[in-house]
C-alpha cells in the first residue's frame, strides 16, 4: 500500500501560499495564530528578536562601562573625581599602608601627626577669619570661614607630602555601573529552547505580547542610574519625583538603532529557517 503525502501543516500548496501571504499580519499580531505553523513562525521571529537585543545591549553595556562608544555611538559620562574618591569601596584600591591610615579615623589618608598639623592650621585660619570679620564689621557665613580654613589646611598638608583620597582614588578608573554587576547581569542574554526565549537572569524582564515585546530589568534602581537631578530641582520636586532629569547613562535607549537592525535581520533568517523546516515536514509540498 502506497504511503500518502504528509499533510501535517498544510492541506495543499494553496494553503501554504496563503500562510506565506499572512506572515506579516501574523508577526505583527494582527492575525490570530490558530495553527501550530503560525505559532512556530511567530515564536521563532520574536524569540530571536528578544535574544539578539539582549546580546547587543549586554555588549553595549560592557563597552560603555569602559567609556568606549557602543555600536550606536552612545557613551556614558565618567564618574566625578569626588564620587570615585568618596563614594566607592576603597579597601581594594588602597595599599596596605594607605588602608592603615584610612582606618586611623583621620580625614583622607592623613597620618595622626599630619592630622594634628592639619587641625592646627585649620583652627588658626578659621579664628583669623572670624577676627577679621569682627574688626571690619562685615557679616559672613560660618560655613565660608570653615571652607577657607579647610582649603588652606589641605593645601599645606599636600605641600608636605600628605596623601588625599581625591588625589589617590579620584584619578583612578572604575568601570561605570559595574560595582556589584547586579544590573549588568540582568541584561545577560538567555537561550532559545523549542522556539521560546528563556531569561538569562532572574532580574530580566521579558514580556511577549500580541505583536510586540517588552524587555528590560527589574533591578530597583535601573530606572534611575541614567538620570541626574538638575541643579535647580527643589527638595519638594525630588520628594514628588517631578524633578527634571538629564539622561547620563542610558542602558535601554528609545532609539535602538543598529541593535534593532541586527535583531530584525537575525529574526528574518530564523523565520526563513522555520518556514523551510515546516515545508520539509509537510511532504505534500516537496
């Protein structure tokens, strides 16, 4: 008895041609996916889009963290010297002797002797500034007098060889947004299995909806690392989260540019490969 041609997916070449004709509407979510073939093509396309975008964004993160422009030409701003000196973990970036001085509970990296000299200079300059203001009858902020005294005390200390956090750590390079790598890892690309995208990290956000995908990170500070409050923002603005922000380190740009082009190209190829596979499985078309 002769074996009949397979009609696994398409009853005829006409049905197959209709399927090909409907592909744009299937991918865009305008046409519901009733058949296995329609679902396979849809998943092949969108899973590849998602995976490729995470590949591109993860690599772009690596580049920009090193102050290298990504493939779209975007860069991230360097941290300020003050941030690098005062707001970073210091232990791993100081020598043993520097760590000892840092633990002496003195400003910067002053030794106890240097700290006593610093205090003496500070007190001398501060008291002189206060006497000058009293004699002249001028008014001024106590903060201004202390700032001047501290500036002179630090200048003198540095002229005599004292180390400071600003000069020691403020000039070092630290990869941007790579301190804990929690955010960085949330963009790690996952794998595709059975035409379904599997997340590359527990903090990764992936939502495939009808004709579009949402991707991102659910790390709590992800939405804030790329923003900086403008100087004229009031405390009330910050409390209400209505302050104006300037994007400094954008991770997921509104314009994906070349990232989207590459993802669309790979998705097109994945879709073509799946169509060929469907045709081979449907021996009626061979």
